[in-house]
């Protein structure tokens, strides 16, 4: 039997360093959280400026994270510390080959009113170009504390 879903508030920050230039984004979303077979699962939707939607499914295992995006863009990106993984990023203008080298994954589960945090440090090589450093910081907290 699956654990019951909990409504959560999510903050997602990404920082990309590209040739000395920093690009920083911060988004807030509402989503669902549940636990299944020794993994934590987060589901949320992102609405783009053009009104199209991307469904995000994150699975967090003890030593790896997977982000599956579907809708306006499609991607299944896997993060495993000290490993290189590959995937294809599908978007309306074509496909991009992604090579991800995960340097570190730090996951602190929620508890005693604290929010959970997930930080991933990695580099990405798009279509064989130069590596770009990425940091993904995700925090979530249960919305109704009952």
C-alpha cells in the first residue's frame, strides 16, 4: 500500500555558471509528496509564459535522484554522485543531447516542522559543448501541519 499523498509547497532554485556568467532562477510551486519503496516522490506542474504545462516527477533515492519532465518539454535526467549520465532533452525547437556529471547530492528529509532540502551540484554538457556548472536547490514543506 502506498503512503498517503501530502500537499507541499516547493521552492526550486537553479544557478548556472557559464563562462564566468551566472544565471539564477527561483520558482515556487504547489505539489504532492509521498513515499514509496524506500524513495521519496515529488510531483508538481510548471506553467510556462506561453501557458503550456510541464509535469515534473522527482524520485529521490538514498544515493540518486531522477527528474522526469513531460508536456511542453520532455526529459528524464538522472543524478548519481560521481557518475556521468546521458539523456535527450526534447523541446518544441528540437532535441538536445545532455551529458550530466553529478558531483554531489545532499538530501535532508523534513522533520519536526523543518522543511526538506535537496541540493545537487553537477555539470552539464549540451550537444558536446563546454561543461556548464549547475546547482539545483529544492526545498519543500508540508502545507497543512495537522
